[in-house]
C-alpha cells in the first residue's frame, strides 16, 4: 500500500513542479488545504500558450490519492483535448489507442480498484515546433510516486495541438515509458 504524504509535503512537491512551468498555484493550495481538489475546474481558462495547456494536462493526470476528491478532475482533463482526440500508450510494444473518454473510463476504474499508487507527473526538457494553428511538443516526463519505495518512471511524449477559437487543445498524445532498450535522449533529461 502506498504511503500518502502529509499535505504540507505534498503541497511543497507540487509547488516546486508547477513553478517550473509558471502555473499559478493559489487555487491548488486552497484546494489541498481544504482537503479537496474540486476547485481545479475553475482554473482551466482558455490559453494561447501551448506549454500552459500541456502543463495543465500533466497536472490533471497527477493522482493524489483515494481520499475524498483527491482524484483527477475528469471534466478538466476532457477540456485539455479536442472531442476527437486520440491517446496512445506505446510502452508495451503494441500501441494501445484510446479516445479521451475511454482513457478516463479505464483510469477511473483503476483508481476505484486501488490499482494506482498516488503519483504526479513532472515534465523534463521538451521541444516545441509551431506553425500557424498547429503545434508539436516532444519531450520527456517523469512519473514520481509519493511512496518512496516505488521507483519513478521516465518516458517520452509526443503531443500534437490545434489552436481552436483562441484556445490550444491537444488533438493527439503518444507516449512511451523508458525501458532497458529505450532510454530518454540526454537532451530531454534533466
């Protein structure tokens, strides 16, 4: 069973990661202090910054435990993507292709069954290419577990975005976790 960090230690770790992406944590801090994260839905405004949208998506995917509302805010996650977006996990050799709703359904089911120890996703280095209303963001990430007995995982993600009605939305995301055979290129590691 995973060891849940004290709220002050959890807040400090989240604050350090969000500061790296220049995300305002005032609403997050209030939510954690109240013991719920439902107020996250209020801090997902449209953005004209690709990096802000991706940071929001990683923040929402982070899972803080099975206590109360400390679960991902599913509507906030949906808001990061286009309605027809595709999410692909290529870690296991055969790509697992999911719609956003199917991804949420599987993730929610795993959380309800207590099959996920709490974690947060920390971005490593990345590269953004943008032309007009399309963007490609390629970079490293680390899945950091709050239980210090579980080894963190690293990987690479390729994220494609569209600028629609003054807002960046993710149209597809492909990721692969690091293995013995596939290591993160040094330019993407911290």
